C-alpha cells in the first residue's frame, strides 16, 4: 500500500452527505481472481458488489458504477465524477494485458477528472501495473491479491479505520 495521510484523512472524514463513487471494471467471469470457479448464477454476479457493501458499512452515500474497459468512460461516468466528493477506482490485473491496459487508461482518465480524494485499488498481480506508471496519478494505492470477502473487508478497513 502507498498512502498519503492527508488524502486518506480527507476520505475518512468525508461528511455523510458527501457522495463516494466506486468505479469498477466489468470483468468476464473467467478473469475473477477467486479461489474457485463460480458455480451458481449468484456467484457469477459482479464480484465488486461485495466490495461496495463493505465500503457502504463505513460510508452510506456510496454509488457503485461499473465501467467497460474497452469503452472507457461514458457521459454517465463523467456525470457521477462531477458530483462525487471522493472516488475509489478498482482495476483487476488479469492475464489479458490488453484488458489491463484499457483499465489503466480509464484509471488515468478518472484521476484527471476527480476533484476530491481518489484511491486506486489493484486486485491481482501488480508487476505489470507498476511498470505502467499509473501509480503516479494516485496518492493512495491499495493492493489485494483476490476478489473475495476477506480482501474487500481489508480494503474497507484500510480506507476508513484510523491506525491506532
């Protein structure tokens, strides 16, 4: 994790009335970084929904807006970014480097449009991400290996619970 204390404090002290935007990539089921292949339709749902629920425990005015990496940001995304007081962007490092490059392009654009605290959360293998210089655009970067409940809980706690 890389962290800027002032930026993290700004997120932690965000008023309850402030909009927190969660932007996540739409991923094919085969690219999920989970411990096993999804077996039920519910298990094949957006894996980031669980992350949104964990974050909402700490900040109730949260909007989760998925993006398609191959299409970039739409006018809807830009509208939410204009309204958002803070942004959490996720990327998932799959085996497909083209998909990763597209996610990184979206993350770069989001960093340039965000007008409040912005956090990048990277799931999966991060060596390729380190080489693409996206990290320079974000004061706060969190890394997690898998898309699972334990990782989502850890991300939410890292973002919202002050260290003692």
